[in-house]
C-alpha cells in the first residue's frame, strides 16, 4: 500500500503510459489531479494540458501500514486483520484513514465540481476510485465490488451537487497515441 507516500512512477509505469492517450470525450475536460507525484507524472504523460491539484483526490492514508503488502499484513495480524477487513467501509489502519473517510472527502469534491455541461476528469488512485464506486453503488465494501474495474482504464461517473454519483461508463480503454 503506497498511500500518501509521495513516490514517483516506476520506469515500467512511465513506459506503460507513454503510448496512451485519454479518450476523445475527456480531452477538453477540466482536469483535477491528486497532489501525489505519481498522479501528477501520469497526468503530464497523458497530456491533458493544464490541470488543478486537488488534495481530496489523494490516495487513502494507510498510516503505519504504508509500504506494506496486504498479504504480509494478513500473515502478521491473522484474525485481527480479518476483523478489521470485515469492517468494510470502516476498515482503518493504525494512524490512517478508513475508506469511509476517503468517501466523505470524495463526496465533498463531487459536490464542488458538479456542473452540467462542464466535464471534469480526475487523475487519482485505486482507493479513491473504490470510494467513488462505493458512493455510486451504495457499496459497503464488504464482499466483492459490485462491478469489476480494470486499473489500466478510465472510469466515468456523473456527479450531482447533492453528492449523488452515477456510473456512466466503466473500464473505458485509453487510446493509442500511435493510432
């Protein structure tokens, strides 16, 4: 879990993004990007042009568990880890935030950007996208997600000023810059 660790993209990550472009429908949208370096670098590579840094798009803070793997944590904490995971939205790493915390800050951002006719694109992280999914489907993060998301894809949601989030198109492929 990288969480708030402000690390750069790996060479492999850069290579994967180099030949990709955003779908045409998103090219003229207003971009908002997580302040973490890996998201900012991704936005620069994908080439949307100017973008705003949005702190509410930062990845979930994993506290003392940042830098750990889920399998290592499960092996180390056994039943206590399972009990924490069984809390779904209220799972909380020591010194970190819960998915419910991420969902609350994301809902606040959705309310702020909701404006019909003004598309907004977010460059963010897996935990934040899962929080959007929890909002859209009223998912408590227990069991499997309501839909399977590809992490190398674009996910399009519609947000209202009331904070309602509706999935529009999930798992949209990036376009190739090379045709």
